[in-house]
């Protein structure tokens, strides 16, 4: 397949407003791809090449495009690049390391841009800078894969959640149909996408939605998924990264649990001597880039608490009810390592439990439907989070340079919510409130690393950094594309444990505004 077919489909999807029409466009393209092309096609259409980050900075890309591409007069008059050819070149770029690798990568990029048409150049530039990231399109892509293979979307979605790779699922669906999807089962040491929650106004709202419900402390820690087979234990983060080496206490605790095989869902958290939690950012020091694990363990020991059991001794529990999974958890994990929990229909009892959670220093409560299965990767209404104040997880789209004592630091953040239907992110407003000097220094360093372009006042960045924002309300606004903005928005904390695909949607923001 010519690379230009994918580029044109991406452009048409972005210009199309209807969900069904978008799915038809994507499905038609996927049906035309060959077996070897379907995985790179899905990755590129989602704005995330299979090779991941390939070690190319914005300045290098700009220089390569200027030398080999349109700015240098070298754009190809007609399309000649194959999709597989582009994927192979990205693989070469990712594998080019060591002495002289920067110059070698720039030469490869110049050759690529010189062979690309203007439209292909623009797509490649946005793909490699992260500006094309459309993880929010994954739901549409899942339906497109199902339609292209004449399968039920739910079967494709479930397989993708279990394996964490829609491209691999699409290839199996294309070649083997439903039988291919059946091969994707829960497997030890292959992480499962975590189940997510929507927001509720308070415990009474949660009870109104769920009826009798389980309420659990919402710990302000790092989400972990623990896989155990005998003494072999591996720990994965919310983003499915292997963090085993960073958390030896979690490994030791899991080895003592009363089961040979298990997959557990829980939280790792740093506690004060009195048992109250340290701030989230302190816990996240245990998951930093450069770790001195022995020293950090001595200075900042981690406790682990679990709230779900997904697999036990050869049997998947994903389709069991929440009540059944928690009962199984209680047989495996001792009470002191389980998250505090009650089951009730009584609003006064739930409210008192909420107050105890807050008094203990935790974020609030999780409310869970007793009959719900574990819907991996989904943000459904079966799990609801209840916090004292409204908060949203949003992505940073840009930041403006500060003034006065903030001069020289990136301060005013442009905030975006996910738009799963259109793809990408919708700006909801700006904030410079709630930031300490330490946070300003940290975000300036990290945002400059993510920069894609800049002008005199603003640095525009790849939409990767997730920030939790507290606010007092939502109001209509003609100033921002989503038609809404947050009142008195303030930064509560950054969420390095979350990726941009985990931020709240514009639909969720509109629902809060309407409610």
C-alpha cells in the first residue's frame, strides 16, 4: 500500500464529524492493507508509531525537513513511498544508536523527507513530533477493525484489552477471524489494561447510580498490577511498564500471599510512621528515572494495598462479579494488605466512611457495583470516584512564559481534554494557579523537552504530560474550542503515572456542566 493512502485517510477522518463515517473510512483503509501492513497502519493512524520514541528532537526534525523536504525545495511531485517502507525506516531510526547516531539519523530523515510529497511530509513531521497523537481514536479504530473483519466490536475490544496491542489483534482478526481472537487470554506476566472510574458528585450520587455498593478508600498512591507465579513476581505500573526493580517491598509481600499464581490490582504508597500517606509526588520518587533502590527503600519505604484479584491459580476472574473477586481476594491477601472497604445502601454510613478516609489523609472513596465484571481498560459507570472537590485529569497542550518572580519559567498552562470522536484534545482553558516554585522548575524542564514549536510568549508541546486540576465549576465559553472552561482552575499535582489516553474526555466535562 502506498503511504499516501494512509495519509489521505488520516486527513479525511480529521475532517469528518460523524462517528460512523470515521469508522467507515478507517475500516475501508484497513481492508486494503496487507497482513504485514495492518499493525504499522493502526499505530500511525493513532499517532504513535510502533517504534515508540526514536530519539529525534524537534530541532533535528526541522533541520531534516528543511534540507530534504519542502523547505529545501525537495518535495516529491507524486507519491512513491510504501507504508511498509516507511515503517522499516522508522525501525532503522530507532535502532541507530551510539557514536555518530545523530548525524546518521538526520541523513535518514533527509532521505525520507526528500522522497515524500508535501502532504506526506506534514504527516511525518506531526507523527514524529507527537502532534499527530490520536490515542483518543482507539475506540473508533477498534470498531473499524471489527467492521473490516466482520466481527463483533466487543470481541475485538476485549482481545485488545487483554493483549494491550490493537495492531496484533487486528492482524489475528484478519487472518483467523473469531478463532484468532480467542487465542488472546489472560496470561501471567503480560499486563492487563487497568479498569478505570468515572466521577460522582458525592456518596449519595454514587448510591443513586449503583444502588447497594462497595465503598473503598481511594488511596493517593501509584496504581500497580502484580503478577505472581510461585516466587517469581513482576510488578507493572498503570501504563503497563515493568517497575519490578523499583519496588522490592511489593515483590516480597506478594511472595507471601496464599496462592501460587495470581494477578492483583492495587496501590503502592509511601506512608508516614503514623500510617498516614505522604503526598503523591513523594511516592512517585520511588518510580523515578534514576533509581538508587536500596537508599530510597531505606528513606522512603513503600506499603502495598490490594483491592482486586483478576486471576488465581490458572483461572481468569475477569468475568466474575466484583463481589466474587473481592471474596477470592480475601482468601489470598491478608486484611492488613487490603484496601479498607464497606458494603452499604445507607447514605449516612457511606458519608461517615468518606469522612474517615479524608481524616486518614486519603483522596476520598471508590464506589463499585457489586455485580460488575472487571472491564479492563474501560472508564465505565461500574466504578465511581468520590472526592471532596471536583478534579479532572487533563493534558498540557502548551505553556506561557511567566512574569515577575516567574520570569524565565513556564507558568500559564493550556489545558486539554480528550475528544474520542474527533481524535486529539480540546482546549478547556488556562491556569497558572496552585504551583510551587519546585513545581514551576520541574514543569519548565519537562515541557521544554516536549516542545514542538514556540513563539515569543508560548511553548507548544507534545500532549503527553498529565496534570490533575481542581476547579470550582464549569461555565460556557466562546473563547475555547470545547465551548466550556473551568472556573478557578488550579493545579493539584502532576500525574507521571498516567498517559494522555487516561485523561478525562470532553464528553465527561460536558456531562459535569449539564449536571
